[in-house]
C-alpha cells in the first residue's frame, strides 16, 4: 500500500500538469477551418468531444508529441 504522502504528491503533480496543459491550450489561438477546429500542427480536424473537454488546439497525437517535447526541455 502506498504511503499517503506519496499518493498526495502524485495527485498534486497530476493536478499541476492538468492546469499547465489547460493554460497552454488557452494561450494558443485555436485554428478554425470551415467552422471546425483543426490542429495547430497537422491541420487535422480535432474531435468535438476533445475540444469540449479540454479546449484542445492540437489533435491527440500532436499534443502527445508536444508534451514529450516540453518534458525533454525543448519547449
């Protein structure tokens, strides 16, 4: 069983990462083509559920690559 402090630290880290993701996505202006939001990187349509849930400006694949790039210190 995990130590309560370790669990609390993990929850805090997850919340901080989510807040940072949300802040980054709101700072970047969404790209809209023909009334649909498209990815800033690959110009593919972003699923409406993703836009509604996290106000996405990148498709899931490009966002994953963006997060990896940032974590590796290239952001």
